[in-house]
C-alpha cells in the first residue's frame, strides 16, 4: 500500500489519421492509427506512468539478468531491431505485461512461482509476442474508432493486465471516471493465443524447451486453484476465474492450445537454466514489501510511515496501492483507510470541506492512542460521474506519526449492515498506534531463500520457512511446482520463505 490517492494521469493522444503498416508477424498490411513512431512515443510516455504506479525492484543484478534473457529473445523475434526495455517491478502480484514500443514488465511476484530460466523466457516471450504482432496498436485502432485517446487506452489496458488476479475490479471505478465503461478491455482470445504461439517460437529460436510454456500456463492454473482452495478453507466464496472480461481464453483452453504449439517447436538441445534462475532470485522479497506495508495475520504494519493496525477477529485485510481495506466475514461491511493529500487542508475541518463538502451532520473530536481524530457522520455533496450528488458519509480523520493524516471510511452494502458493524469499525480504527519495537520485529519482510528438499517432504520444509506465512505448505508447494499434491525428489534445490 502506497497510502495515496492513486489515479493514472496521462496525456491524451488523439490520432486523427490512419496509416497502412505492415505487420511484422503476418506480413500483411493493417489500417492503423499507430505507426511505429507513434508506438514508440506512446510507450515512452506510458512507461513513466507505470513507474509512478509501480517501483522498479532495487536489485541491479536481477534486473540485468532478466534484461539479458529478454534482450536475447527480442533480438530473435520479428522485431529484433526495436529498442527493447525489460523491467522487474517491485510488486507481489503474479503478472507480466507489455506496452507498445518494446516496453516489457514482469513482477517479482511471478518470479517467485517460476522454476527456471526457460519458464522466465516463456513469460517474456509471450509479452514480446504482443509487441511484435502489434496487438496494442490493433487495440488502439479499435479504441480510436470508439473515440478513446490512444495513449489512454493503451495505458489503462496495460494497467488492467498488470493488476493480475482480480485486478480489473479494483480499477473499474477509476476507469469509468476517465472514459466510457466497456471500452477498456484486454487482448482478444486470438491475440492471447497468438502471443502464446510466438512465445513458444522465440523460445525455440533461443534453444529453450518450448514445452516450458506448458509449465507457465499450468502454474497460472494452479494459482487459480490455490486461490479457490484458500477461499473455501476460510469459509469465503471462491474468486471468479481469471478469463479477462470473457475475452481471454481460459487457462484450461490455453493449456490445451499450447500443448499443440509446443509440439511444433521442439528443440532437441533445449536447456532450462534452472541453476542460473534460482541463483538470480535468491534473496528477493516475497509478498508485500516494507515500503508498501505488510500483513501478518490480523495485524498490518507500515514501518516507513510508523504505524500499525489490528483487524477484528474474523475480518480480512487487503492491502492495495490505493487503500488498506478491512472486510468483515459476511463481506457486507468494510473499513477503508487511505492517506489524505497534503494539499487537502491544514486542519481536519478543512479536509472534510475539501473532500466531502458536508451539508449537515454531526462532528466529534477524539484522541486515539495519542493522535488527534475527528469523526463525521452526515450528508455530504460529493462528485460522482462529474456531477454533485448527496451521499451519507461515515468517516474518521486521524493525524498520525510524522503529521500524516489518514481517512477511515466506513462502508457497507446496506444501512442495516453499517449499523450492525459500526461499533466494530470504530474499534478497528482505534487500534491505530505508533509502531513499536515488537511490531517492527513482526513487520520484517519475507525473502525467498534456497534449500535442499528434505527427506521429510513438505511437512519438514515448512519448519524451515517463515512461521507467519499463511497456508505454509500449500504456498511452498505452489512456489515449487508441486501444488496441490506433486512429488519433489529429496535433495532437489527448492525455494522457501524466510
């Protein structure tokens, strides 16, 4: 969690004329609003926006390693003369995505679940395929016909993809505020399948085993199964499948298709580079980073900003780049915490006027663990769809360490649910406190380390991993390609979390 109001602010680029551009993959000419020069300009501008939203991982050796693999694949692609850029993002999300013009991103989150260099090459090759086949340009042309800015369409499209599992819902409100709902979508089924095929081809050209594409898709399927199994074990409804807006092929269909593709691109002298890969990722962060804040059970710690919070028993904590969200077991009430921009006002009264513009209601001052707080319950005039709308608001403002002010918004699916949970919501925000030395020891970020797989199997391996890791055996199985019930040979080098 970056604890800020986070919206992509981009310059709209409207291209009014079309050009005929030869597609490097198919050899056919396409009517497009983005020639190669426009692609490069859009990619350069969007790249800066991506790095505002996601930090590049501060690990020069890993960045160099991933870049070397990516450059090798790109050089042998259909657009080998393009200037390519490969960046590892400091995000726990399991994903990779690309922007027009040769900008490819992969998260440290997905690196934790890949097993070797060939699988890494498979992910990068897939994203390279999107660029070489000009998929972003094709999408931009469709968006232009709908009256949407080309750069805006591609940035938001890439961000939707970058959000990974369940990310599209996180951005729905932000997207609808910027442009008409429904215009921003991910790649089509045909484009995804083509990117898979191109990825397999680029692997073969670099003497990797194209069958590793199968392992990558299987890993994505296992991620889905793990999420569903975890939800069921916690008494929650399993999340929906990750078929992006029903336009991507499901991972079941992708797995079937890529098996056929792999047979066409078999490499007799293939290598997987497992030792190189494991050495490169040894020591990288796992899960949330110190800078974003970490969840440990029912506790949330944000060491850089100097505070901690505790969720009520049975409630779930979700940490996003926009907010910290605590949700009750029935999923019908939540506490949403965000930072308040410095320019919103010098006092709590100023901030309330700036953000909510209260019409009537009651305001009360209090102190929470030594920090000044103000609650407001009443009617406010807020912006919705560009218009002023009257809404009921239940909110607390709190100024914490280093004079940072936080907004706690009480939300629910109904007035009855809010009344039922309000005391619990207030109790949760009253756990806000300055971080202690004990809290700091619990807030230590996790790291990936390497170990020899023990004779006692995963049950013994769990004892060597972080004690606060949720669902530890299932997580370790998932990280090592053995979920849900795979077998690993004793003595094999595997990943653990410390």
